[in-house]
C-alpha cells in the first residue's frame, strides 16, 4: 500500500519507525530525569564510609550505601540519592577527611572540703551525695576508724569522687603525717604517709609593754609560742594578775618547715621569764622512756599538782576577799573565790586531776562543777554556760582537761568564772595558796638530764636579738 508514495513518506508511515521514535523519546526523558537527580545531589558517593568514620561509628561504619532501584521505564540505574531527592530531601555531599567529634568521658572530681562545727564524715558524704557504702567500707579497714571519726573544725579534706562514688581521700593527721586512701578495684587501700620536715631552732627575747601576745609578736614569734610559754610557768605565775610592764622573756623553740615553707612553731625547748625581779627557768626534757616534762635547771619539776588559774588570759573581775558588797544582793559578804571575766564559751580546765563530785545546777552558782582531788582538796567552778561532753559525777579527769565553758548562769551580772579552792572545807585564796609540787627528775636520770639541757641553758643567755640555727 506504500508503493506509490515517496521514500521519505513511506519511512514516516512505517510502524517500525514510530516504535523507534517512541523508544528514543522514552530514552531522552530518562536521561533528562537522571541528569535532574544528579544535579540535585552533586558529589554523592555510594562507597563505604572512610576509615576515620569506621573508628568512631562502630558497626555502622562497615555498612555500605546501596544504590536505589532502577527508574521504571528506563534502562538506567539512578544514583542512591534519587529517592531522597524525589521526596524533597537535600543530601549533603560526603567528606572523606572531616573528623568525627569525640564525646569526652568525665573523670574524677577533686573537692577540697572544709570541716564545719559538729561535722562528721557521714554528713560530708551526704552533702556531696556520695555512696555511704563506701564510707562503711572505709570504716571497716583495720585502724582507720580512729582517723575518720574525730574531725577538727576548720581542717581541709581532699575528696576525689566519680559518679557518686569515692575514689580517693587525703587528710592531714598531724604536722608530720597524712592519711591517704585510694580506691583499688572494688576495695580501698589506706596508708599513713610520713611528711619530710625541716626543724630549725630559734631564740627570741622580748619585753612586755601591754600584753604577752604583743611582746611575743614583736619578738618575731607567734601566739602559739606565747600560749606554750604561759603553760610552762602556769604553776608559778598567774599570767592574768602577775604580769606587769617591764617583765621580760627569752625563749628557745623549734620552727617547722615543709619544702622550705614555714608551717608552725614547734615545742619550746627552753624558756626564761623575769617578773617583778624574780627569774623563772624552764627546760624541756624527754626521758629515755619518752616522757616529756619541763624542769628547773636543778631538775625540779615545774608542774605542780594544781594550775594557778583554770583558764587562759582573762582578767580578775573580783578577787578573793572576806568583805565584798555583792553586786546583785547588795549585801556585804565574803567572796570565797576568784572571779575571772571571760567571754561566754571560754574553755574552763580542771585545776588538777581528780574525780567529779557534782555537775549540775546549784542555787546562785548556776551551773557548777565540783572536783575532789584527794588529800582534802576540792575545787569549784561556777556560773558555767554548759558542761563539756562526758562530764558527770564519778568521772576521773586529768589536770588541764576541759570540763566546762564560761557563762553567766545563777547570780551573775556578766560572763565570768567563779573559782574556789578548799582545803578540808576551808576556803583558800587560789592566787596565793601554796600548791604542792610534782615529783623531780629521778636520781638515775639526773646525769642524762644535765647533759641534754646544758646547751639549752646557754641559749637563754645569748646576746639579745633573734638567732636562727638549722639542724
């Protein structure tokens, strides 16, 4: 039927020609659509992830991106991004060299904790939200409980923790020792470390103008040494009443350093105090058995059976007298003790060792403690604000132990301590009564005492001015 037509017309009317043109049209549409996908996702790769991604992504790093299914009606395989592009999602090109960010793992936290009044380690653990099981484990270690129970207000604990658990703990036990606790697996290890210290001897002299503390500071020493000096001569000198301007002292003592840094004053080795023209000398002696005491140059113990005053550095507000007008009752009556004015809360010490007869409230005395020292001697402490822990009738106390605190209970116009000294029921003036001595150096130790204290005596009579000697 096409024999009479021109050859070009016959070509256009041939069925095979239209099939060929239709296939070309479909192929062209496929190419156009494929080029559109590729234009929307430039640089997209179907290779596996880079090595750095594998290291930081775990199992996911070994997964390859699979190519998408073929586009219907074409013989092409579109790129893997084609389905995403069709859904309107723009995929960012892969970057081979971009590092993957690492998530930091939190480490232990070190906290310096200052111990407050009435603080315990349990309270500190609760504040820090630490596991109390760790504390129980610590306390169960042999010998460690004693180092953890008696915390000192103001001291600093170094506590290392992680995720609510204790990792480490450090506590300065003394000037020469530190407790170190380290977690070792599931248990703890505790060690007491010895701190290397440098000890230097120093001699200072001073003259009192107004107070012992000011004179000691002016001489270059510290308050700690002033208190120690008063303690050495407390049995012979009442540092509240007897001290006058012009009194002088010479003190040889130790200073303690750590890595060249001053820590604190050490014990007094020798002391000389001149008051009202009378000289007192005290020498520190450590016996072969380790007993420490202060003695005169002749070996007489400076320690007496009783303290001259039961509290430190106050003033006498009312002396012992048989005729005094009572400030509240307005009556003339005997004042059978000595009143020491001091702030409320000042510690009151036992004048001598003995057994407590009474601790409680008694009339105008207010809160009162009475101690029996045997040999017919009793001491009485009145107007107290409160009693020290464990003070009760029947308990034995050492000389110098804190038994109560200054207050103004009972008939009192201000805070002070009322102190009485009785011998066989007779009131004696605590400031002038003869106090019994403690024992002297034992005869078999006298030669050792003289050899060790001879250079200390010499240090007390050096030319005036500070002297430093390292040893």
